[in-house]
C-alpha cells in the first residue's frame, strides 16, 4: 500500500480530496521522523555500550595480540 500521489496542480484547487491526501503524507512523515529519532537514539546507546565494554578490554586485547606476534 502506497501513499496517494500529490499533484502540484491539485494544490490550487485546495479540494477536500487534496487535503485528505496531504494529511496522509503528513502522518507518514511524522511516523518516519519518530522512527528515525528512535533509531538514532538506539544507535547512540549501542555505540556507548560498545565503548564502555571495549574500554576495559582494549588494553588486554592489545597485550594479547602483542604477545601473539
């Protein structure tokens, strides 16, 4: 299911049908915007968790790999 098309020429008429289609697009944009914000937040939390996890393991990993070579 896709969004109904918005035609620029229909905006001149400003019909109820055009306003309904425009509202569908606005709702979808709000939903997409919310999803992107949540995705950025989750990504930031993941990066933060990885940094704290590797902060303690980084020096040990460096020592292990140095002794391996």
